[in-house]
DNA sequence: TTAGTTGCAAATATTTTGCAACCGC
DNA sequence: GCGGTTGCAAAATATTTGCAACTAA
């Protein structure tokens, strides 16, 4: 997404352009996939201080504007990622914890089928848990 | 799953058969999909008291034994369901909140493709968010 | 008897909220 | 200056853990 774009998108909806929002968006971009807490850490590491509640509120705004998205890559906290990447869904290996981003095309057969049955899938939010065949399955992955 | 089966499965792994475990398993069966807190409520409603931490610990054991599974049907708490049902995955509509259980066959094209790429999906844990075409999309669902 | 379980309270972890001070436009 | 934002602390939620008492086998 172009530099200009997100500034404009904030303004056009009556939101203000603040340094905190700029920092959070940059942090999400740089981190790839990050929890609110990790975003907080990244922002503090790079620049000035920012409060955790501001991070939560900012991520909410940015998601509403379609600038970031979140997915659940663990059974714990959600992770946010930038939309400047192409839309994608995630695979998470319960053995090696590796996260792989996959092109939505792979989902086409599924989404087509679901749509025929009256359901439009939110591909960007989807996370498929499982395990890599190169990872020996453990008790945990059962 | 047969009555006998789960008792045996507990014992064979060195676990004890306690009234709490029996009550939790029954509650999950009867509730369909339920959060730990809802399971607590159901157990208390039907029989005697039980502690919330026991519910958490019991669900963990039951899941390890393959007697229940959990999925994330909201951005909040996980929901547990019995395995006496056939394996299935879930669709969740962000508009009407309706949860639909879907046969794994529908996922075949996807899982085959992923397996070809070296990833075995955990179908039972999968939840697809989106919206019913019969639900008018709202801001929330964007 | 004895090792696994439970209840309870306290500790963690995560997210939300009220509100006064602050600042982008 | 006005109204949206932020920081801070406290509240609300959700989950985990230590440990003594309890109990299934």
C-alpha cells in the first residue's frame, strides 16, 4: 500500500493522523505477524514510548480501515499483519510452530463450494492448524 | 462413542475415573459447543458443584485422550465439543453468529493440495469465519 | 496405602474502560 | 478552540498454578 494511501484513509474517515498510529502501522509492517504485546515492544524499541491500551485501540482502528488484519496463529493472543502484503491465509505447524502464508487460490475449491451453499468465507482470517510432514508428529499434535 | 470406551480410555492411560470428569464429559456432549465457563454452568445446573479450574484441567485431559476437541468459534474463548459426533469443521457467520458444522469431505480438495505440499491439516480444529449470503453484510463483517 | 485429583485462593495474562490531560486539524 | 486521542490506573475477563485435603484404585 502506498505511503499516501493510509494517511488519506485515516483522514477521509475523520480519524486523525497521530505519531502513535504511524508507529504502530510501521511496527506491524516490519514484524510480519505480531501480537499486540509484540507490537508494543517493537514501537518502544524503535522510538518513543506508547501505552498498551493505545496499541489495542490503534490496531482496532487500523483493522477497521482495512490497513491491517488479524488471525489466530496460536491458542493464545491474536496476531496482526499488514495488508500491504497480498491477502493470504495461514498454516501453522503444531510441531515446529512454523507459520506459512498461502495464496488464496489454494482455497478456491473450498470457497466456491461454500459459496454455493450460501457462505462467503473470510479468507484473510483463516488459519489452518496441522503439522508439516517433515515434522515427526508428537503427542501435542494429536 | 460407547459408554464403556471413555472409562477404559482414562484408565488405560493411568487416569482416574472421577465424578467430575464424568460430569464434564456429559456436559460437553449435551451442550454441543461450549466454552469452559459454559461447561461449568451446565455441570452446576445439573448436579453438584465443581470448580472452574477443575473444568479447565478436565477439558485438557479429555482433549488429550481424544474424547473432546476445541475450536475457536469467536475471537474470545475456545469452545469444546464432543467427539462422539463425527469429525467436522465449523463455519461462523460474523453477522448472525450462526455456527454450522460441515463434513470434512468438503475440505478434501484443500487438504489434498496441502498434503501435496507437505502439510497435514487438523480438520477438526478448523473454523472458517465469514458471512451467510442471506445475511446483509455489515461494517463488522468487512 | 498412595499417587492422582480436586478445591480454593492467589498469581498471570489479556483486554477493556473511565477520565483528565493533550494535541491534530 | 473543538473534538478526537492518549496515558494511566483500575476494572473486567480468561486461564494457570501452588498446595493442602481428599479419594479412586
